[in-house]
DNA sequence: AGAAATATGTGACATTTATCACAAAATAAG
DNA sequence: CTTATTTTGTGATAAATGTCACATATTTCT
């Protein structure tokens, strides 16, 4: 377990200057846990006593809306998970579920807070992260509501290929209903639109394996869709 | 100007312990400015060099989406304005416009950052604020997309009466098109739905003066609409 | 391997809400 | 005070997507 921590800390070190004693403090107060695809990492409504760092894998963040569960974001390692819900409230305000096999590091909340106070760099790094994700949330929301199906689905495919997998060929980590849920569309509509994209020669698809053929067209659709 | 600052600081003091020297530092590095209804306080795309505190009034936060400007939030004094956009980037990522006559305090960004580093309480207070607003953004977005017109409009009216004005009778600070923009609906739909609410005896309305008659019904509509 | 549960493909149809088109009011501007 | 400009009210129509209903794969579980 001790060696796994070194990697974990490594990520922190890369973005922030941290003293050795602070690293030790972190190292001594954490636990690494593996989650399989579909496992719940954070559950809305239960107590949170740990800061959670996603070391490997990918996870969806979802929140219970008025009529159904809504996916708000998809994140990949390495990243902190649920900072806003951990700090903002004792009780988790949203859920996080792994979408592929993942590895997570639990860090004691008090230790983390202490670190935040002691290390200015670290504090402003975390502050920055929060700012960015809030801005991101606003942008996303505006984009989602102003575009329609084709545009939103194009966005999702582009996000997979450019942000999450960084390849033009990848395996969808979400079901079509999840994608629908994410972009506020019915599962059937997603299916039909995917078929359209295949028909138009924009993507190829077998099972959940997707290959983007015409990225320019996808970007066009993303913009004026 | 110096006396106006005392009030401003007062708000900070109420939530955070702050040393006198820190208060002085703040006091010496700020400027109070008045904005009239409709004036732009923060403009997306321009440099930001100040932390902005809304002392009096109310403002809308809006961001340019793919096809139009989108209102994402309405805030009332006292509150910081645009923290995420000020910290996250040198360039403002969204705009803020006053919707009623307002008073704003500009605080030098470097001074504010210094304070953040020196005063742990203040730092964690700001951190907390950011967490809350991020959570709020997620909730809002899920709610907006899952409800339809009636539900969203009911939410808006309830927010006005319970959060922003804290009265059952108030003057709408936004035009019907702005409200539509805010809840992702056309101006005409808002108008028609308002008429329905009046017809059903849920609200009374003359000009922009609104009086909520049947709050229970409004809450019902908010839930299952 | 076989059964049960999920996930996908596809048609027909209903519904909500956007859009267009004007008229009337209300506000702001000169 | 008169003229512009912005808001508001209301009908008719169209377009996008949700919903329902099955058939067929595909995955998961025992």
C-alpha cells in the first residue's frame, strides 16, 4: 500500500510544491481502494469523511434531480473527486460511480484541511480547480440547453475523443441511455442520431467501439447544431 | 469613501475573524462604485484585476453560449461577484450586469490573494462559498432540464419570493424574455404560462408587480412540473 | 451453458414548446 | 411632448423530441 501512495502523491507534487513532512502526513493518512466498473464511489446522502482522489480510471458524477438521476459530468484520472461535495457539506450532495475499473485514494478530510491551511500553493491550487469546474459547469449547461440533439451528441463524441481518451477510436464507457441522460435526451433519440452519424460517414461503430472518421464534420455539427 | 468601506468590511467580519491590520489592508485598497439598472459590472472577455463585492442591489450572471447569451444565475447583495471567473483566469469567463441600481466594491486582486494566504478562516470561507455555488449550479442545471415550463417558472417565482426578495410581493427585476432566457424557454411561453398562473389564481400581477397568492400550489407545480 | 437481466434498433404517434406574425402597451430618448 | 425602442399579449403553425410498443442483441449471473 505504501508504494501505491508514492504515485498518488506524485500527482500532487507535480502541480504544487510540498514539503516532505507534508507528504509524509498525507502518506500516513490514506487508503487505496479498487472499484470495478459500475461500483459506487460516492453516494449522495451519506456522510463524507474523506477527500477522494481518482488515481486510475474514469467516473461519472450524477445528482438526483426532481424526476430522475442526472449525469452532470464525466471525469478521468488523475483528479480529485467530489471536492465541492466534501467541503461544502458533511453529507454528500451528489454521487460518483466508476464507469470503468478504477483505483481511488481516500485521504482523511482533517489531514487534507490541515494541509490546505499550511501550504499556500496547495490551497490556491485547489481553489483554482474549484473555480475552473464551476466555470465549466456554467458553460456546459448553457451549451446543452442551447444546442439540440445532434450538436450535443457531437459534443459528447468529441469530448470522449479529445478530452477523455485522447484517441479517435475508443470504447464508449456509457450506455446509450446514460448518454441520453447526460445530454438530456431520450435513449431512442441518441440511438437514432448515432445511426444518422454512421449513415453520414461521420463515425464507424461496432458494439460500443467507436471510430471517428470525419472530425471536421463533427465539429461543424457541434457548432451549429 | 472610507466610511462606505467599513460597511463592506462589516460583512466580511461577520463570517470570518480578521485582524485589524488585515482590515486596514483591505480598506486601503478598494473603490466603491455605483451602477444603475442595466449597467455592466463584469464583461466577459476583458481582463479582470479586481475582486468584486456586491454591497447593495442585485445582478444577473450571464455567459455567451453557442447561439445566444444565457443567464445562469441571479444574485443579490451582499455577495462576492465573479470569484470563479476572477481566480480561474485572467480574462473574465462570464458577464455580470446589474438588474436594479447597485453598489459595488472593487478590491485589488493581489491584496485579496494575500489575505487569502494569511487568514486561514477567510480562505476556507471562500473555498466553502465556491463549493456551494458549484453544487448549486449542478442542482439548478438538473432541475431546469428535467422540469418543464410551468415547473421552471414556478421555481423562478419561488426563488424571487423566498431567496431574493424574501417577500410574497415584489417587482420582477427581469423582463419576460430574460426570464425565458434564464429557464430555457421562449418569451412567449413565459407570457402564456404567467397568464395561466393568474387565471388559476396562483398569482396576481400588474405590470411587473407580482403578488403570490397560492404559494402551496406554486410549490406543487415546482415539484411535479 | 442456459437463464435472466440489460442494452440496442426502429416504427408510429403524441406533446411540448419554439417560431412567426402582428397589435397594443409601456419606457426610454430626443 | 412626441417619436423611437423595448416590452408584452395572443393566435396559428411547425419542428423536435419524448413516449409507447416490440423485436433483437448482448451481457451478466448462477
